[in-house]
């Protein structure tokens, strides 16, 4: 019987089985940022320990860094102190830091891939829940807590419970106007926000075979939102072409050896899975969230649910979401007015996201009264956009063009919702308070759908706004 990539990577990195049944797993690459690392460094100092393999840890600043003005000193003293601590820790322990002055700073899950640090067959850990992003390369990537950050710094290992593996096949062709963001929102809606608990998700099928690396990253990024600890795609020629020539990728003769090794990690054709889910690509429409978790989503032309027509166990959660979102049971989500449009985050802040949105945004203007923000996922993405004139398209349309960082994805920097503002967002979470206001409202969607909302001032079908092709009848 063949093995899945998950099994191969797990077995090749297993140090030992602990008495409690967990595996002590060797971690190839550790990624850190300014928010979850200071306490971990403090812990290893208290224990009189050193960073075991400093060359395997890479740092950047992203969560708390401002995007409107990155000139120091920062207005927020907490942000200034966190970044100061990260710099001191990296200098003391010999860790590579992609600082603001480096030209390579950005969101940790954008920087790792674009530098070629993320590679197939690796185990990767980071003190951030969306570390599953790196699974797009055929890596096993874990989001971890601060005490595990300490463990990895001190030992380059961590204790992890074994997982089951679910294969999710998406077959066929996506319809015009349907993007990777719609695919993952559809998967989460289908399987539920708790459906992946105890699982690693292996994504496959013709849709993933044809996806670019950045599209694969978008899907893997939100695996955690479906309850899965890990999400990954088997490495293939698309993976290798993306990595070739990047700063930390193997070079020369080492490249050919690496590709051969990476290919061997891919799941065998006769691999056994604990569960298999098959989804038809044609069933996926442009999808948006309507509630307060990523599983509360629907096709753009559908109505929000009526609790009275739902099973009893779903009613309370639905009523809570409708109340928070100020929606009426049975109301169409399309046409709901927005206040803010945000394109960015580790889900959709890459060059392809901005290229695609700019393609349709060009010649349009942001609707009056709408605050629209475009935030590149890294300084390199920003440079690419500026070289291609993409930043000008956004500025001409009325978007604010910002510096690299997490920005409005989360409430750890100045980019926040005010009061009960409703945000059309390309980010990954629509939890209460996620974008900075306890009464703020977030609707998740693809970058092109955010652009459509920005120019119309309401949640809209980008296919209608931009003439993207045959409309769904859903």
C-alpha cells in the first residue's frame, strides 16, 4: 500500500513517539514575527538555553507594523517595542531578519515562499494560525502557540499529535469569475468550520493541478478555517518552476538533486486516505460570507438563511450572526451596502491578486464615501506592482496604496474598522472584532469581488460589474 505525502514527511521527521502518544517531530524551518516570539525568547533565556539551530529560523515584521507610514519611530509605542525586541533577539541569537529596511519585509506567509525558504517535503512551524499556507508547496506546516515557539527555538523539535488525512478532489473547470478564494470558501461551507478537526487536508484534482502556486497558497492558507491543522498540495512541475532561482532555493547540481527528492515526497497513486471528498468545480460560484465564521457563506446570488428553516442546533448560531451582521432572514446578500474595501492579507496579498483585481479595476472609480485600502503582502510584491503600474491603477481608482503588512486583516495595527462599518475583505476571518471593532462587520470574498464592491459601494457580483462571463443561475 502506498503512502500519502503527509505520511512520508511525518515519518521522515519523526524523532520518537512520546509516552502520551504524540510524536516528537523535527522542524526543518521555523518562521517567526514580532507578536508571538518575544515571550518565547524570554522563556529560553529563563531556562538558560540557546537557539539550537539559528540558521533554520527566519523572522519578519508584519502583524503590528503600520502600513500607512512605516517611518520610525512608530506612533504606537507597543508596535515600536515589539519590533525593537525582535531585532534584539535576532541579533543576539544570529537569526535572519527581513526588517523594514531590507526590501524583503512582509507578511511571514508571503515572505517564506517568495524567498524560496518554503520547500517541498519540509516540516515548517510558525506562531501564526495561517502557517498552513506553506502546504501549497508540499510541506507539512503547523501554526503553533508561544510555548511551542519556545520548544522549536530551543530544540528544533516539537510534540504533535498524529492526524488523519482527508483527500479533497476538485474536478472540472471553474466558471468565469470564480477564483481560488471561492474554492476554499465553498469547501469550508461544505465540510464546516469543524469538519477538519483531527485532519490534514490533501487538495487535489484537475483544479489544483491547473492552479498557480499563489492560488494553491490561497486555499491552503484557509485550511485552518475549516478546522484542519494542515492543508497541502502535492509538489509538481508548477512547484519547481516557482522555486527555481529564488534566493534560498538550491542552485546548480543541488537543484536537480532537490527536485528528485521533492518528487519522491508526493503521495503515491495507491495512497490510502481516511476520507475522500469529491467536489465538482462547476458547482462553485463566486462566494461570500454572510455571518461571523468562514463557514457561514453562500453564492453571491443566494439569500441568507432563515433560522426558522434550519435544524434546531443551527438556529442560535444563525440568529447571532444575522443580528451582528444586521441582516434579515431570507435577505439577498448582494446589494448590502459596504463602508470599507480591503485587498491584502496572507490569503490574497500576492502579486497575482493585485494583477487580477487591477485588470478589472482599471478605468473605474471607488464609490463615494467608501474607504478602500490596497496592502501588498510584501515589499517585493509592492515593487512588482509599482514596476507594472498596478499601484497607479489602484490609486487612480481611489484606493489608498499602503506599505507591506497584515493591515486590516486583524486588529493589531492602526488599520481598523470603526463602529459597525461593513468591510468587503479579501482576508481570511470574519470573526466578531477581527478587523478592530467589536461591532464591525466583515464579508470575506475574492480580491476581484472586493474591487466590484468598492466601485459599486455594495456587495456585488463581479461578473455583472466587470463583464466576467456567463452568470451563474444559483
